[in-house]
C-alpha cells in the first residue's frame, strides 16, 4: 500500500490453475480406476510438489469395423492416447471355414445335431479345444453369436480338414466406446452409436 504495507508475498513454489477438468492420480504412472485420487475441476488451484516430469504415450489405435450384433459399421478406438485398452483382439472368436454341425455333447457317436453352422459364421469358445483321440478329431464347446445356441463343434476332422479356426480379425469391446462414421479426430466424427461392453467387432481396416 502507500504506507509500504505488503499485501502479497511471493512464494517459492509455483501454483497451477486448471484450465479444464482433469484426473488427479496417486502415482506418476497409474493405471485404472484404483490409481485415481479424484477429479480436479476447472479453475481449481494446485500446488507444485514435484516435477514437471515428461511422460510419453503410445499413439491411439483406431480400427474400422463392423458390429456383429447389427452390422453397424464405422471407426472405434481400441486403445486411447493414454494407453487405456477399450477393445482387444480376442482369439476366443472362431470363424467357420466350412459348413459344420453343432451337437449337444462332445461324443460324436452319441449326440444330437442342434443345427448346421455355415461358412463365415462366428461362435465363441466356451470350453476346449479337446482332442477326441478315438475319433481323431478336435472339438470345442461354442456359443453362436447369431442366436446364442450352445453346443459342440468339430474344428478339425480326422482327415485334417479344418472346419473352424480362431479369428485374428475380431475384437471384443472391453468398455463402452463410440462408433463413428469417419476416422475419429480431435473434433470426432458423427457418432453411429455406442458400442457396449462385450460386443464383438469384425475388423475391416
């Protein structure tokens, strides 16, 4: 003031003002919800205790795909720029390479045919693979994505014929993620719909 009274004093450590909402993590490299202390709101002030330290992130992984449930097509983020995996390639998905029967039990000599699986049809492996040595075949217990029918399928015949094989082109959604018409950018594209946790996506690009 005009009498020399100090109204403000300089502090040794700098303070930061948040420009937008941000997550406050317990450790420098925290993963998942367990590492989150709380969310810091915009305009909140933080005192610097350590750092700044530089951290590098892998680029986001985006995939153009087709939803098995309804055929919806578009782009989705499999791994975001923070390294969070939102969808992953899953070998539990099998694709039929030839028409094959799905039966009610593993024993091919004493079973009932539930229905025929067509070429390209998908199912998830619930049990197996199991080698049936006396028959010389390999079988798995699967669940059809088309109608949820559960039964046993021969993946490899006694003559070496491959009836179904693990797919390298299918992703399982691990947490809700947007499916967009165009390649996602900072502005993001028009949303087709939300992909739900557990959905299967076929990779197109």
